[in-house]
C-alpha cells in the first residue's frame, strides 16, 4: 500500500484526487491540506507527497524543501498546469522526485505515483532533449562551439540573457522590461532549450563568454 498526502490549494481538486485514488487497491490518501504548513504530515508519514506548484505566495518551493528536510523518506511529486524549465530545475535541486501535469490522465498520475514510490524519478516531457538540443550538443562535443553563435535568438531573449548576466532575478527582469514574471520564465525556458543549458549560472557564463569574445 502506497500512502499519499496532498498539499493542494484548490479544495475541489484536492477532494477529487483523493476520491479517485481511494478507489485503487494499492494507494491510500493519508493526509490532505490546502496550506503550506507541513505539520499535517508528521503523523501521516506518507511515502509520496503530491504538491501543488501554484500554492499562494509562491510557497511551493519552500514547502518542497521543508518536506524533504523534515521527511527525507517521503518522495515529492509537483503538480502544475505548465511547469517551465527553470521551475523544474529548482525543484529537482531541492529533492523533488517527479512532476505531473494537472491535465494528465488518471492513469498517468497513478503511474507517476507508483514509479516515484519505487524510487524511479519521473520528469515531464519538457525536460527531455529535443532534436535541436542533441544536434547542438554534438556540434560542441566535436569541437565546433561556434555552432552556438548560429542559434537564432529573439531580441527579447538576448535582452533577458544580458539581464541574467547582470544578476537579476525573474521579478526584477519582469519589472525592468515591463512584462509579467511568467513571461520572463518562458523566455528563460526558451533560452535554456536553444542553448542546451540547464541553469541561470550557465546562461550568465554564456553571456560573459560571448562578451569577452567580442571584446
């Protein structure tokens, strides 16, 4: 029996998932809350924690980190409508084991829970390398780093790269270029995909290298 806890801000979603999982013989929902308070997990000690990425006040990453600190044996699965690459990297870094789209099928959700409970990490398709990424990576491996220079960036993406190199966070960048924070996250995701990079630090290093090369 796999014990599952739910930290989900939407009561309807929380109760709906609980009802669906309760119909399965090998899954049991042992706790559920809409708050960022992880104390509800202390007595339940769930094997798997389903965590809503959209918790109020942007607390989801902190909650994931707290769960892994207080309950290291519990596996965390983040649920979201459309997780961006940067969010995924941040959550993986604090120990999250899986991701599931909120519009996924029940079969996908159950498969993800079972796999994560068995110790098999489950990442969304957005994390897998595209054909373009593989081509670019092979070109670099073969000693042709100039392949990166041929990557077609939009003016806005180049602007975001430069601001990341200045050390600005997503909210600061959004304020500077007058767009929504989720738009900045989308730009960062596209930049990482195009350049086959995985962290903001790598983007900053790329920008500095390009700047030095032009100097």
